[in-house]
C-alpha cells in the first residue's frame, strides 16, 4: 500500500511550520521543495489553522509522553500537590 501523498505533504508542511523552516533534518527530508510550495499554495487559511492545530496536538502528546518517561520512579502516580502534603 502506498502512502497518501497529501498526508505526506501535510506532515512535511506541519514539520516545516513548527520547526521554523528546517526540512533537511526532518523525517520528511526527501520531500521536494517544489511539491511542498505547490501544496502550500493550495491551502486556505482554514486549512492552515487545522494543520497547525493538529501539529500542536501531536507535539503536546509527544511532550507528555517524554515527560512521563522521565519522571522519577518514586513520583509516578503521585501528583505534585500530594508530594507537598507528604513532606
């Protein structure tokens, strides 16, 4: 099964927008700039907003996962206000 080219272009567009225009270090480095410029020109303001909202949602989920993985073992399942009460 082939990847959806519009989905691939949307993912690359989100990466560029959130990373400040850096494509060569992204997982989408093989995307051609010409194809992405064409994709960008077809977007309406509403499309841009939806893509950015989706990008920030995904980024937030990744940040939450990373933060959860790096919590001290003793703190897992204990909220900060619970730790303050225990001390």
